[in-house]
């Protein structure tokens, strides 16, 4: 079941999320959101840090994909260095 409420935009561009919704979603000060607009609708998507278990699962999938593609640790490190060099060059321009 969804919860609905109204709120206002402040002069500083801030929106208060009503207490009932904050409580239901366990939102705390500093919670981060992805903000997306489509037409006259604004969407807020809670951004949360993945758990250690979820992060380990993602890393395992990435390692498996890299292995399947024939990538080595050296290949990955070289690509990271190359990317960092190109970012430095573009930031100086």
C-alpha cells in the first residue's frame, strides 16, 4: 500500500518529505536520492549503499565476466592507468 501526502517547495528549493513517509521508509538526515523529472512529475529514488554481501556478489560477477573475456589483473590495471592519464589530460585542457 502506498502513502501519499502534499508538501511545498521552499524559497531555497528544498522539499520537506512528510514525517509519515520518512518514518515508513526509515529516512534519516543525510539520506540521498536520485531526482528524475518527466513532464510535470518529479521522482525521488532513495540511493542506498549496497551491503557488503551485495557488493561481494557484484564483484564476483565482474570477476567472472572478466575471466570469461580473457582479461588479466594486468589488463585491468593498465586500463585504469590509461583512463586516469586521459582524465588528467582533459582536465588540463
